[in-house]
């Protein structure tokens, strides 16, 4: 870790107080001039670093730039995560997948300020502009059969909804199977991908991606998603994205550690706002009217068709409204 990153970590750890240049230099084993250069480099990246004569440096409270240190200060001691933050990537899932294939251990996290090719389920894109959201992916090596992959997605959906409520106070509901809604608009999505051992049917590794629209982008949402996309907190200040990332990671890991028990089923079902509602099911290129009536223990959506027959959907694309 270079001097700039070390200075940033110390300032994050002491965000509520000033840290003298002399102390920074002594603890890092560098000169005060090296500390000054590191502070200037941080300012050039957009960090607001306050300086007071004879008192030292302090990160301004309104900073919301992402860094491993800014996220880790909200995580519990002994957490299992090894966090990397990138300014821009094609997709955090793609980057995490590359690392998993290279042997990265479970708990490696890739987070980005911006995704240039963010992806959602079923080949959809996930709009991921700089500064407006939190986009992260976690490398996992679950002892899980591939046909239970839905557990990962549903656990992450519950963790994401809980995190949004804990940080912002906004009620967060789940649209089966992987979308999070606040105030009737989609604010987050989950994408689970993996490599399966064909002989055992178990995952060699999985990559879990969580993307959240924290603020409305300065230029607004693209026209094709403007009628459904929303943000969790339009007027937020401070390190909201770092707090939200830490909450999502910590809450997901708690559920992940007991994944086969599906302890999160009841909460997932409670938050699933489609149940009892008329929906449209996309199937084999056609759209069929139905009603969402239940959720199985394995998170399959039970739908009732117009002829009153019922079908369990293990996955798929559903929506409210007319066909």
C-alpha cells in the first residue's frame, strides 16, 4: 500500500478529528513532505481534506468517495472481506469472476465508482454512472448445489433491503426474484453467476453482484428506464455509499453463513410485493397474464393462470400491469 492510501486509511480511521502531519509521518515512516504530497494527491482525486494550522488534517464529513478504508470503518471487527475499489470497470461481476478464475479466495470484494458495462439478469444492462451508486461483487466458494443458486440471490435481496432501510430509513421491498424497490421504483438489483463442477453439480465458485442507485444521476436516468428507476436517497450527504456497502456485505455474510437453513425465507416472503397481485409472465417469447399467489420453500414463485391451474416458476421475468 502506497503512502497516499496509507494516509487515506488513517484519515478515515480518524474522520472525526484532526491528525497532525507529524503524527502521520511518524506512524507511516515517511517525511512530512511525503505526507503533504499524499494529501494533495487525494485532493486531486476529489477528496475534501481540511487542514488547520498546528492541528493537522481531517477528511470533511461530506466526502462520499469510495475506498477500502471508507467501507471497512463501518464493518465489524474480524470481517472476512478483502476489498478493492476501482474508479471504473466494465463490470464488477466480470472483474470478480476473473479474479475467482485466478484463484481468489472467498470474501474478495470488487467495488467500483462506475461500471461501463454493468449487467443485470437475462442479459439486461445495469446503468452505473460514477458517483451515483454503489456497485460491488463478492467472490464466493459455496458448498452448494447449482440448483440452489436462488438461495444466494434471495439472501442478497434480503440483505440489500435490510441495509437500505438501516441506512436511509426508506422501506425496501423485493420484486421476485432479484430487484429492490423503494417508493414504487427500482433502486437495486442482484446478479448471481458461477462456475459449476459438472461431475458433482456443485459450485466451483460463485460471484454475487449487488448494485444500488444511491442518488439520482446528475443527468437523470436514461429514457428507457426513467419510468421505473429510482434512488434510495436523493438528498443524502456524507459517506452514505460506504455505509450502505458495509451494511450490505455484513448482512449478506450473516445470512450466507447459514444459507442451507434459509433463515431469511420469512422475511423475503414478507417483502415480496408481487404476492397476491396480477402479473404478466414472460415465457417462450410470449406474455401471459397470471396472479402471483405464493412462494415455495425453495423461492419458486407460484402463479395461477387464467384457467385456474397453478405453476411454480424457478426463475423468469415477471412484471405488474397489462400484457
